[in-house]
């Protein structure tokens, strides 16, 4: 993990904030586009965390199956 990558929880919380701001409206088109782009980045970060967790679980479960 790099230092500039937020934790899953941080990325998720910021993503929820982005969604709230977009749903509320009151932003310019430029601001809305910037929020959308940030939301896409945060969604990707969250997916990467979840994919990594799934891989680790699959590895552990695979090791447990091999021991049986």
C-alpha cells in the first residue's frame, strides 16, 4: 500500500460525501464533473481494497482446503 492511497474506510466515507453533494445539487457543472471524477477514483480504490481482501480470503481458504 502506498501512503497516498486512503484506507477502504476513508475512501468509502469520502465517496459517500461525494454522492451526497451530487444528490444535493447546488454545484456548477464544472464542480459536479470534478466530484463525479473523484467519485470514480474513490470507487476504484474501494474495489481494489475489496478485490485484495477477496484474494487473501481465497488464499487462506485454499490453504485450509489443501490441509484437509
